[in-house]
């Protein structure tokens, strides 16, 4: 048999025998976790992933899926209501988009 054929045969045998590991350690707690879970949760086990999410600051994002195409305007409205300073352009734009009267002017 040729050198090449021999190498291919050996590689096939090796890959059949040594399957890649199906689990690995969580980067936070080191718990042995399925690879699928690790790749879904940023190399963390599910428990650490939940803790990671809980520790993240909540960011108010505009969500078109639940609020429609004017989600950005509703987000700006919420931000203004919570005391965030918007630029006068932002104030004007969200009010125009949501057809709310401008209180500053008029
Ligand atoms: Zn963990």
C-alpha cells in the first residue's frame, strides 16, 4: 500500500477511536459541563451563566419585536421619564414619532 493510503487508513482509525471530548470544565466554577452547554453559555455551566446574566447591568434596548418600528422612540421616552438627559433633537424626535405634544415648546 502507498504511503498516502497508509496514512489515511491510520487517520481514520485514530479519529474513530479518539472522539473529541463531549464535555469540559466551566470557566467559572470548573464543573464538568457538556460542550453543547459550554458553547451556548460562553464556556460556562448553566448555573454560572445565570449568575453572569444576573450580574450584568440591565440595559434598556429598543425592541422592535415587542414594541414595533417605533421602539426607539418609546425607549427614548422611557429614558427621559427616568431622568436621563436627552438632547433637544432626541426629545423632538421621539415626540414627533409617537405624536406626543412637546411640552417645552408650544
Ligand atoms: Zn460553572
